[in-house]
């Protein structure tokens, strides 16, 4: 299986690399980078939950499982609604105590549209009799002598002759009880011998206490519509096909768990955790609470904590981690306030703490406002100050990324100086217009960046060979940039959703005092003169229902990517860094991210869904709306990264 995964990833990577080479050959055109990838417009599912008589069912839990997992409840009229769903197929179900759970319905969510789905629930047999479910522990004492099949016995008499006396029913009634076997006991039996009655004996009180606890536990797990995901993955890095198929490339295994449930009728909570072992032993844990629409205030609150411990032999990594580990934590909170139907205000911030920084606490506030003067036309503005710690991408991965990984790489300072955080002041104005199944956007923003981060892979230090799992960080200086971009996102032929954005940035640098040191290793990182950077970013997402395949491709081309110096190695001579004139200039280059998710329907059972995941990328950072325009451009020689494994969604 490992060989198959590697071959598929290698083919995808080679194809994209070839595309990058073709584009690079047209360098005189000076077409490049992108700073933001527009997302596909979400859709919604709405409908009604009815019983077998056509009456609305109140308080039914309705769940949708697909690209994302959403749970809601039906209102007094039996209606339900799920908004902001990523386009694609979803399995929709409903269940409520006293009703037979509905079969899953496959609903196709399309961008900027609402899909209707009606669900029918049927009352369970004898639902009119008051009964309470519990978990019955223990084994039955001995065997019972069967009465003649099909005749009335004491059970029938006690229940007024309403029981089924067929052979199957008789065998179910006289089945030997096992550990934690589900049973149904009438409430009037549980109410006998109340605790304050004189005749209540010790065993009866104990039995009622155990039964009450079992009922509470049973109702919690049976009545709460949990949803989640389990990933069993393996990952590795490579620059050449030989490294891809090496024996130790896939030595890192990852276990990931996500579980969530609704909080009442208007909110959801989610817990996520990931763990990996190897020379880098690390884990990450996070939780979040999100309010669902419609609501005047929509809250998004969460926290995360991560740790990394290195037990390998890389001298550079051991020198940077003096006590053997690094720790990072963050807490954030945002409120989206609907001032009026046409005006929405979002405000909040994030506080992060990194134990390896001198100034350990970093605060990142953000305020944004959106106005919709007419239908399908929006104007928005945002002001933010984003603090980014060196190595933060290892400890605080984005929660909306398809592959969620704990810390996987080590890093250290490039100039043997304390690591400094990057701070970006961002002011933005944007406009969007919906046109049929497409959305056109234009935005302009200004940035001032202090201590712009530089990331270098593939350096030999102190006679220690370079490793793909370690990189060096430094600060290039301060940057002032003005950017204008235009983009479009649309649904094409129903199955394909995509976006395209072009941006042009005019920027000037104030180099740091370590610029002379960086010239020796990556001359194109130091930008002494004002420059103009062109950027193109594209995203394509498609579903192939015939094979249950989901494909996502991100691609970015820019003329501002930095490069490292040429390494000259003569026979018997030590490695020497030689800077050619081409090394002194930024280059036309590309970045890509390909993810393929293959559903495995033959492994599905109950409400669970199995998928096989293969991903290959050479992006170093995930895109963020207010990140510095140079964050990805100043990453030198990032290796390709491959992730593969199984995913279980429930």
C-alpha cells in the first residue's frame, strides 16, 4: 500500500512540477504570485421533519455529514436549516427518542443555493406506553421453562393482551441477558418503593441509584448527536524521487481525533487532538465553541495547546531546544454582531504564548465590518494587527485545513540570535458582487510589516548535513506594501468549483542588521530596491460521484519567490556557496497543494464513512487574509510533503 500511495503522490507532484517548469520558461511575461485564495461560496440545507401522520416533529436532531459535519434541531413547526456548508454531497439523518431513526438521505449542496430535504420519522412500537431505557448489567439467573409457543401467559395477561405472541417475540422475551444489554422498563415499575418510603430496602435503593445513573449515561450518549473524525496518517518529506521511496521516509505516523456535538439549539462545541511519535514526539489539543446562525451575536471561542520534544541527533535542533521541548498555547474569541440585516460587525482577538520567545505573549486583534447596501452586493473593511511567532505554523495549524497535523519539523535561529516575532499591520477595503453562480471580488490593502520572517531549508551548518525536517529562521527587516487584487469564484458544470485571483504588490524593504549574513546564503531574500510583485492563485475542487472521489488543487505562481545560492562541490573539496547573478534576484516559481479523497463505501457501516486520503504539497504556510504578502515568498527551497492514510467520519 505504501508503494501505491507513494507512486500516486509522485505522479501528481511531477505533473505539477512540469507545469511550474513550463511557466518558468516564460519568465519575460512577468506573471506571478498570489496572496489570497478565494473560497467557494457556501450553500445551505433546509427542510422539515414529519412523523408518519404528517405532523411536525419538534426537537429532532438533524445531522449532515460530508465536507463538514453540522448538527441542528427542528423547531416547533418541524423546520430545520443548516447554513454555510461547503458545496458537495451530504448524508442527512434525523433521530429523536421515541422514533425510529431515519435512513440517510444524500443531498447535493450547491454554491450560493438552498437545497430542500424532507425527513419522515416513525414512532416506535408501543410508544404510547411510558418507558425508560436503561443499561441492564449482569447475567440472568438460570434458564426459564418456555411456555407453549403462541399461547397467552402471564406476560400477556399483565399487559392486557396487547403483546405479540409469535415465535420471534417469545424468543426475544426469553433471551438470556448479557452484560450491558439494552432493555426497556416501564416508568411505573421504577417508581415503586420511593426512597422516602419506610419499606424501601437497601438493595432496592442501590438498584434505583444504579438504574438512575445508567439512565443518565444512556440518555447522554443516546440523546446527544455526536459527530467526529478519526485520521490514521503517515507523512514524509522529499525533494527527489529517490528520497520519496526511501525506507525511512514514512517513519512518522499520526493519530488524529475530532469529536463534537450541539449545545442546545444554537451552538456547537468541538474538541480536536493529534499525536505523533518518532524522533519528534509531539501532540496538540484544542477546543472551540461556535454559535450557529441565525443569531444577532455569533461567537467563535477556542483555545489550543501544543508541545514538541526532539530526541534526534540534529545538532542545530538540539542547540535551539536547550531543555528538550518547546510549548505553545493560544486562546481566541470573536463576535460577529448583526447590527442590522445589512450591517455586520466582527471584532475580537487572539492571544498566543510561546515559551521559546523572549517576549512570550503575542496579541493579534482584528475588527471588520460588512455592509450590504443592495442584495448580492457587499462592501467590507478590516483593520488588524497580526503577530506571528517563528515556527508558529508547526504549533498552531489552521483548523479549517483538510489535514490537521501536530508539530512535525524542528527549527532554529539563522544568525544564532534570539528569535523575533513578525508583526503585520493590515488595513483593507473590499467589494463583492454575486452574478448568477459566480462571485466577483476586488480588494485593496496596505501593510506595514516589522521583522519580516525568512525561512530557509537545505542548509549545511557546522559540517552537519542538511535535513528536510529542519529549517532556519531569520528576520529580513521591515516592509511597506500596497496591494490591489481582483478575483472570481464560481461553480463550473455543477461538479467543479473554482477560484482565480490576480494581485499586484508594490513594496519597499528596510533591511535588518543581519542582511549581510543572509546574502551569503540566500541573496534574493534581501530586497534593497523597491519592487513590483505579480501573483496568480487558483483553486479547483471537484467531485466524481461515479467513483466517490473528491479532489482539491491549489496552485500559485509568482515572480517574487526567493532562492538559495548555488552549491559548488568539487572532488575532494569542501562544499562552498557561490552566488551567481541569477541568485541575487527573485525568481518566477510556483507552489502547489493536491489532495485526493477516495470514499470507501464497502467499509461504511451505520452512520460512519471511510475515506482514503493522499496529499502532496510544497506550500510552507496556509493562506490567511491578513498575512504579510512576503510570508510565502521568503521561504527558500521548501521540500515537498506527502501525507496519506485513512479517515473515518461519523
